[in-house]
C-alpha cells in the first residue's frame, strides 16, 4: 500500500546502499566472517599470497564461463587502470572507432585523441538515454566502447553488431555489466571491470581479460610511446604469463583480495552467473513495475531493449532542485544513500540494481520514493503543484 503524503512508510530497506559504485555488499556479508581468512601481513609473493591471487583468477574464469583460451589478470587502478593498460598497449596500428553515450565512454575518446594523439579516430555518439547507430562501426578498425553506460543507464542489447570476421580488436569497458549481463565473449578481445561493481567488492583493483587476438597484438606490436611499468604486459615481445597467473605488477591489498574471493564464493552459492543475472533482472522488474504505475517518473532509457539492469537511471517531472531534495530526504531518513544522477548526466536518480541488492529492499524503496515525491512536490498550503 502506498504511503500518504504525511504518512511515512513504516518499513525501511534492510540495506540503504543503492550506490552505483562502490556497490552494496552481498547479503549476509560481515567483516568478521567474510574476511577471517585474509592473508594479512603476508607477502603477495608468498605461497599463500600467490595461491589466493591465482584462486581469484581461476574462480573468475569459472563463474564467467570464459573460453579456455582467454587470459585474466589482476591489475592496478580499478577498471580505469585496466582500460588504460589496454588503450596504451594495443592501440595504434589501426584506425579506431570510439562508441560512447555517457561520460566514461567519452573519457576514453579524450585519452585516445588528446593523450595518445591518434589521428585516425572516429566517434559514434548519442545523447544520454540512447545508443548511437552501432551498425556504422568499421570491422577493420579497433573498436572501443562501454557495454553498459553506468552514468546513462543504457547498455548494448547484444553483440550482433560486432563482426565475427573483424580485423580490428574490440576493447570493452564492461565494469557495470560483467556478472550481470550476457556477454558474448567471442565478440570481445579485451574486457575490463573492477571488483567494486556487480559483486560489491572493494575498490582499487581492476580485472583485464584478453582474447588470443589481443595477445597476438601485444606480441606483434610495439607502441611508439613509452609505457609505464604499470601498463607493461609483455617481456621480450612475449606475453608475461606470470601476470595472468596472479604474479601482479604491484602490491595488491590482500584484504581486498579476500573480500573478492568471498564475493565469488557468494556468487557460486546463488547459482553462479545465471543466479547473478536473474537477481539483477528481477531487481530491474521491481522498478519497472513502479514506474509503470506512476506518471511522474520514467526511465532515462525509454527503450526497454537497451535499458540497464544494474545502473538504473530515472528522470522525474520535477525541477532539478526538487529532485535533489528527494535524494537528500531519502538519505536523511537512512532509506537510500548515493542515488543522485551522475554530475554530467541529466538531473534524476540512479539506483543500483545489481545482484548484491535485495529485491525486497527495492520494493521498500519504491514506497519511500512515492512518499518523498509527495513531500517535495507539494506547495506550502499542502496542495500539489
């Protein structure tokens, strides 16, 4: 039952964490239990350190159901570090198509043009809430794109627009998509993500996934610019195999590694990849049902086919300041934290619906959304605008 204007809902979400990164910890998480076996005070080069890092890589491969020929590494700098490693190490020999429809994708274009200073670069773009015409990509070019626009709530629906006979590489920032959406691995040559998104892990560590085609490029192409140590993936023009077995470039936090292993174990306990995707899709359905019943709120991504099931972006029929009042009010009530839209996105709300969020908490949140909307949309005499 919906709350009236002056009657607050009686129940709050068990977890008010709906941030799009770092995201909510998984249900049942506790510092004492989840991190009790952390290799604290131990070197990441020790037997136990190497074992945990390798275990993190192997469990990642298993849960994501990666092709056996794909390589996985733990790298510095979160998803950003993983993307930059790929851009600086792989781009140059072919023209580049950059597809973007939100701020982070646009950031990769800025790096490619302003920092790497590549000249033969095309960009395919669209406004927030929409996708560019992906049929315009050239399969002879390298392609850089985000699978899911975290700041726009828009995802690519599938990989049908990527040619199986492509000559260039596909470099995909999939940080808010991996573990929540079907990924056609055979269409992607580089995939990056961070622990802090769909599995609710801790920040600062990135994951880099390479196809055999990407490995071949690394071994056959030497960029004309200097590569910092943090970006180097080869030794003597051969892939550094040790990096993809857990011998990381710099010192990782073994506390964060343990946290990631705990998240992977939780993922296995709920059915692995299928279970993770099902939870996220169910969460999106909760918001879709709510939006369908209320005319004052809608999705930034109007087309359901391209709508994200993780970073769900909503627009309201209110002035910008009124929208901010809603998010502030819900935070004050300890109902929902960090749900403002991204600073460069259209004013609205952004609610994380990844697998670590409980659908019952989202159902509870919708009642509070209705209540908060009524509070901020009324005039001083108590009437609605």
